[in-house]
C-alpha cells in the first residue's frame, strides 16, 4: 500500500532519475504502482518495456503514470531523435528492472544487447536493482540460480523474489516483491549510511545480519608479567567492524589487546589469549550470519605458564620454553555443524610469495567461504600500516573466484571486503531459501 511508504525516504528521492525496465511477467501490472510510488516521492521516472511486457500492460498506462513517453524499441528513429539510448543510459541515477523474467536475467548475464532494455543496462554505469518474477520451478532451476549468482557478482542488487501463491497456481519462491518493498530498496540507495556516521541512535533492525569479527593480536602468557605476542595493530579488523556497521549489520568484535577506539555501534568483547578468543568465538559463532577471522592469533602458547614470575637463571645462558599449538579459531568455526555454523566464514592469510596459490590452499584446508590474502613482503603495507593490498578469493558454485585489490587505505579495503562477504551471504541465503544449496557452497 502506498501509505506504508515513509516520508523520510520520499524526501531523499526528490529529483532522482529512475529508469524502470519492465519485462514480460504477469507481475508487470504491479509496475504501474511502482511508477506511482516513485512519482509521489518526487522522482523523474522513464519506463522502458520489452516486447513481451506490452502483452501484460500497455505503454499508455505507464506513460500516463510517469508523464513521459514509454520507450519500447532500440531501432526507433523518432524516439532516438528525442533522447538517444546512450543519452538515456547516462541520464539514469538508478536502473531498476521490475519484473525481471528468467529470460531477461539470462540475457543480462551474457551481456546481450538485443533490445533497448538490455542495451541500456550495458551502457549505464548507474547502480542497478532487479526484482525477479517467475514460476517457482523456473526460479529454482539451476540455470536461473547460476545466472542470479552471476548477476549479483556483477554488482546487481537483488530485490526478492518473495515466496507464496503464484499466478500460475503454484506455491513457492518466485513472486515479485511487493511494489512498496521495491520502492524502499530504491530509497535505501540514496540514504545508505556513510562509514563516518554509524547509525548508533537508529532503532535496531531485527533482520540485520549479525557479523562477528576477531581482531588484533593475542597474548600468550609465560608468567604473570610476560607474554608472547605479535605486532598486529587491529586496524584492519576495526575497519571491517566499522564498514559492517555502515552496511547496516549488527557487529560484535572479539578483540585482542589493541590501542584503538571501539567503532560506533560495535559491541566489543576484549580478550587476551588465543584460548579466550577461541571460547568467545565458539560462543558467538552460532548467532552469526557472517564470521570474519582477522585476528593475528598466536599459533603457539606456553605449555605450562609459570604461576610466579620466572627468575633469571644465574647458572645458564639459555631458557627453554615448551610451546603447544593453539586451536585454529577460524577453522573450528568453519567446521561447526550446519545448524551452528555462520553461513559465511571469512579468513585472512598473510603471504610473501605465490599469494593466490597459498590462499586457495588455506581456503580449502580451513573450510572457509572466502579468504583475504595480503602480500606482507611489500613495505609500507599490512601490519601496523593504514594501507593494505589484497587478493580476495571466494567460493562459488563453480569453484573459486578471485579479485586483486590494489594498495588502498584499510578503511576502503574493509568496505570492499564487507560488501563481497555480504554478497556471498545473500547468494547463500537465496540458495537456501530456494532449497538449492549447491555442493560447492555447502561446505
Ligand atoms: O594459518 P594462518 O595463521 O596463516 O591463517 C590465518 C587465518 O586464520 C586468519 O584468518 C586468522 O585470524 C586465522 N587463525 C585463527 N586461529 C589460529 C590461527 C589463525 O583463527 N590459531
């Protein structure tokens, strides 16, 4: 219902240029309501329809509601004389497709430009949202699922689909999301919180994913006053926590001893040793949708820390310590039974050579969904620095995808990592909701 639309969203949309693509589904009749909601919020809306869409709703209806001529053809000299298709692609602040059929999704995935709508999608650099609508069997089909996964990987933001009664009589996932939900997704694009302004005072979103992050070094006691540790500053983990809050997540940071302020909106749990970090991780992981192990956990601890301060031995120049292995925290989280395991588990790897190969090996060995590999041989990057470069590797239904991130501020890299991890999370949630978890993704 239009009345469900909040006015704060509406005011941020004034003057925004929305290109609405409509393809051939019965849900096309709901596009009329989407146009109305956008227009009421002050948007400038231009509609492009595929040939098939016009069998479900007439261009005249959408023209009357948008106040603009509806475009239907790529090879239309008259329309092109008004605003050419490249100009139209550049005009858009946002491209929204609702409804999107299985066929249109497949064509977009392959970068086809065989009609006006697909051509505009290729030519536009604006953020793109897509609301699929199809029969539940078509939605569940592995081909559609593969295509949707690819589309999300290509930076399309998915809206829905919802599950329920379908026009064809089936019940299941594939219904187009309601116009109000689609409108809210568009509005959210213009009101996304910035990294600097974490939403501390806004009401908690009960649907926000819970992200648990380990950060900083651990301290392994030798006696009451001495310990083994490392130079980790915690900056990367803290930047990840801030970036996750900025994306609207509920964030818990399990932090080793660092000299950093807690980012706004983050719940911080301080620990010292790897064993303490391990037990907090085990306690919190079952509540987490996304778990990121960014801590530089000491691999070993003293087998028997001394109860009292160790005395310097006057008769010996050496001191022998017996160390034992610490638990591998991230591997044990990734190995939790399915019901307790966070849907996405992300680890880090510091390498000095053959980064991608070693990282891929670690991804498999630790049972992770994604790994961020740093080249620690580069001076001025990584440990203690404000900058970092990384390889991102993540599992897909087909194998492993990767991307190199050039040297950049840790805050920027953190935002990229969080977005990639959340994309992975939504793809997995989607597959789970569709009852279609591929073997490559169910670790
Ligand atoms: O095996 P390596 O230390 O290179 O793996 C690094 C990754 O594993 C990081 O994500 C780190 O947080 C995690 N890790 C862990 N527990 C350990 C050692 C590493 O969670 N004991």
